[in-house]
C-alpha cells in the first residue's frame, strides 16, 4: 500500500496508507459506529458524495460477497479505517475489500486514528476532507477542499435515482408506487416478502404519473443530500398526500413528507450513522434499537400538531424520528427499519404499511 494523507477542512492532517483504487477522494467526512456491514454501508446511495469513516477499527476481515450490496456500485466517495485487513475469511466471500474498492474506482485510507478523528467530527461537526497520495502543498489541498460542494442546499437525489421507471411483479393484488431517491435493495426485498407489485419511479416523476399508475400505496425511499433542496419532490408529495392513498416514507422520504406538510428541516452537527441508535416509539412506549444514516433532521417544533402526530423520538438527542398524519393514511420514520446492516426491531413498520393498504383497499 502506498503512503497517503487525509486533510480536513479545519487544516488537520492525518498520515496513512492507501488501499482500493489509486487516486484521490473527497467529500463530506462522516462516521458510522456499526461493528460490521461495511459492504452495505459503502453501497448505500444515501452516502453519495461523502467520505465514510468506520469507528470500529478492524475493517476488511470478511471481504465482500456482492449479495450484501445495497445498490449496483460503491456510492461513498472514499473510505477511512483504523486498520485495513487484507487477509479475509468468509464462506460467501468473493473479493477482498481493497479489490472491491479498486474495481469501483474508490480510494480508501488505513492507519488513521479513527478515535481521535471521531472526536474531532463530533466536536467540530461534519466537514469536507481530501484523501491523496499526491505530493501537494497544504495550501493546494485546502484550495481543493474549499471547492468541494457542501451538503446544505445540494440536491443529490437526482444523482442516484433511476433514469426510467421499471416494474417488479409480486404475488398479490396490491400495487405500490415507489419513489426512488436512492433506494436500498433491502427495502425492495422487504416489499417482495409481502408480494407487492411495484413500479419504481425516478425522483423527478410528476404526481399525475404516479396517480395514473393507480397505486394502492406510495413509498418514498431514502436518499442523499439536503431534503429542502429536492423541491420538485416536495411539491409532488404535497399533491399526493390528499389523495388518500396510503403513503410510507423512510429517512429522506420522512423528511420530504414533513416538508410537504410545511415543516422545516435542518442539518445535524455530525448526523446519525450506525446500527445501535435507541428510539422510543411514542405510541407503544417501547424502545427500538435502530439502524440510521442521515445528516439532516425534521425540526419538530415546526410540525403542525393539529395535522401530525409525533410517533418516534431519538433517545440520544431528542430529535424527531417519526410522524403520522391524523387525517390521511400517511406515516414515516427517520431511521431504517429494513436494517442492512442493523437490528430488525422495526420491521413491524412494513407490516403496518401492508395492513393500511389492505384496509384502505377493502
């Protein structure tokens, strides 16, 4: 592995060794606290435009198997680990993590003090960074960092959505229109378990085309970037909510539903990314351990409580994790009930979506 360096927007420099593709990587640095699941994390479209750091130090020890991928390619711009392990072992494994990144053209850096780096991001907030093995001056690198677009005000859903709609056939009579803002494959797998017939639509699809499909339910997927910048989706969702068609949103989908209901969103200091975030279900008073990946949140104080009920709350910082509409069959959560990676505590939400569709249809 060649020598490289990681430079932060605040001017701090970390030395390490590069693995994966030779070259440079840049974007907003974020950290994920999951102990495993790096293949799912790297291929999650919600990480588009970001450089992901794993807080767990030993990464690569079980290689990759391609079946765990959440999209057709690595979506993260770069990867930071404490200790990269090239000697992997996995009965399903196909490639080493380094070879997988190399085929995807993505650069990783190892030998970083990820504990120190996590503390910096927690105290100063998510910031832009640059990974390189070029012999560049600090001034040159800082100039490149300042040219990296910030997440705030940036629509990235259009970068990861499908270019044209496609159909997935199921075994029952229910039809679900799926808005793809960067959907994970495990969400599709969960819907397959219920036998839904699905039409997956690009993020920019107009509300009339959705209604013309005559869906029994509408799903709004996860995705990257600033939700407030996805104005076309907010406008379409605001027209679809009064239709009375059951609607379910996850992560970015949750934020877009809230924005369509005239609430506001804001950028978190360092986001929620990991597989062990405790969330209180306000309806049952039960605690769910959840998988999360988001850098923005819904400002709960801007929700119209006459219209909306708060259903879930993050126990780390009290931020909003879920809502339901009091009049229309619309609900959403900020976290990932489909997991991948993460616990299965919240998969009951897919049951609820199915039951609401069934009751509405009958």
